[in-house]
C-alpha cells in the first residue's frame, strides 16, 4: 500500500495544474523519504487525485527557511499567518524553532 499525503480541497487544483510542487509537514509520522511513491488525496472525501514521486525531502526549522525552500508551496502574507496556519492544522503551537519537513513531488499520472 502506498504512503499518502492529504491536501485541503483548495490546494487540489494547484497540484493538478502543476503550480504546487511541494508540501510542508510537521511531526511527520509517515517516514517520508526522497524516492517514495505516494498517493495524493483530496479532503474531505480523501479521494485519490494523483500519484506522485517524492523528488526531494529535507528537514529544517521554520527560522531557517529560504526562498528556495518555499518554491512550489503556496505563499503566506506573513510569517505570523504561516505559523497560525500550521498551528491550526496540527492543533499545536508552531514557532521559529519548530521543525518542518519540506517535500517536493512530481506527478506520475
């Protein structure tokens, strides 16, 4: 069974049109690695939208993110918005010191 990555509905068109080519995950419990083939699922139905290969995976703290790290990811109006978005999603505080797994992917089908 393939590993999966779930995406909110508003991100699905961005993935399918190729403008979203990365995702950020906190406290990754899926052991995602470069080279993994994963099914991309859309919320709320969790219907498979595509299969993708993970082309690069790195871990760093939010404070160390560069503009290159943010390529292919939806942007935020401010760092505060970014932290709030992830804190809301994960139901935990997110700070400059929180580690983020940056996952770049390419659609296979």
